[in-house]
C-alpha cells in the first residue's frame, strides 16, 4: 500500500475576521420605554466586543408612533444604507416580510426581535404570546372570583404579539362562562390613549371588575385611570411587562400582576448574533428569551 499524509480541513478558516467598525441598526415598532431595556442589553454586548477590539456601533431608528407606513419606510431606507446588521421588530408581518427578504437578498444580515415575523428570518425574543394572554386570563379569573365584566386594551392591531395575547386571553376566558368581555379597544401602544379608553370604559361599565392590557403601555394607562377614579379595590388589572411605573403600581396594589419578558436579553443576543453572522458563524434561527409572571409577592422575594 502506498503511504500518504492525512488531509485536514481547518474549519476555523471559515470564520471571517472583523477588519473594521460594524454598524448595526435596530428598528423597533415605536419609541417606547420598553425598548430602553433592549437598548441596555444591546449596548452591553457592544461594550463586550469593544474589549475584544471589535467596534460595534448600535444605532436605533425609532418611529414616534406605531405607524405601518413609517415603519416600512425606515426599513427601506436602512436597506439602502446597507448596514452590517439590521434588527427589526415587526409591526405588520404581512408587509415587513417582503422588505426583510429584500434586505437578505441585498446581502444584509437580518434578525427579527421582540415580535416574531416569519420562520424565514432569525428571531430573538418571546413567541409564546398566546400562552401569556391565556395565563393572564386564568390569573384574572381567579382574582375576580370567576365572575363579572372585564375589558381588553388590545394594543396595536397589526402587531402580531399583541393580537396573539388578546386571542389567548379570549380563548381562556371562553372557559369561564360567568365572565363577560364587555369592551375591546386598540390603544395603538399609546399610554395616553390607554388612559382615555379606560376612563371611557369605567363610565360606560360602572360594574367593571377587570382589565387586561396586551402590551407594556396599557396596564400603566389602565392603572392611572383606575387609581384616579378611586376604583383600585373594584377593578383588577393584569397585563404585560415590567416597566418601572408598572412595578410601582404592583407594589401599590393597583396592578395585580403582569407577564414580563426578558428584553435586556433580547438586545444582548441580537447584537451577539449579528456580529457572529458578520464573522460567518452559524447562529440559531430562534433564541427564546421567555417570560415570567410578576406579582407583589414575587417582587417581595427579589
């Protein structure tokens, strides 16, 4: 037999070195305090890369309102700028998908975050939105003695995560025949609108006993309205996320509980993966960041 040397393939050679600054653009659904925690996580990841000698410039292009046309224009504009990475929180999946595919076709590294859009794109965030809505419905039902009138603040109608939470809430409430959903209104992720809608609902339904908020803004809006009306002991509020004002309302007994996402993790891992994609690493199609229920008792244990 003829002798010969074994061949070896250096898989490390597949990884590309970063030879200059990277620009990563994040486009959320709207300017909102919730995303400030995402930003903190993203910056923490960028700071870690800086210690390795990799410069990462994280830029945010934030629509002032949850407006589909404006959101899509920002995606289109940034495709033209061809950043090293584009992270998008989908506001309207039906139109966002086409634009995100255009970004991929243009050679841009794309990640979706916060709100799931399509299996065609990498996603960092929490997808069990319907279960969150169902969990909060069951929690609310227990708190109000499984009977009475409740209402829904539905968020932005085109936001898939808001819609899924509302549907999960309604599906669970269908199992509680003595609970009636007497109003369901979109607040467009506006805290001020959530206050106004709750005030109107309280006037129209003086015997209202519960409110479900499908995003981070509307539990606060509902809590402000209920607190101002002196109805804290009558109306039980549940909702999403853990903004500082939400946590204070939980401490004060105005909000009974929320399902909170880990949005710091969302920002952190989105940056980590976008840099990895620039280095030609493989990255997971989905990184689930999860959620947990927060109540006054849970907060007291922190």
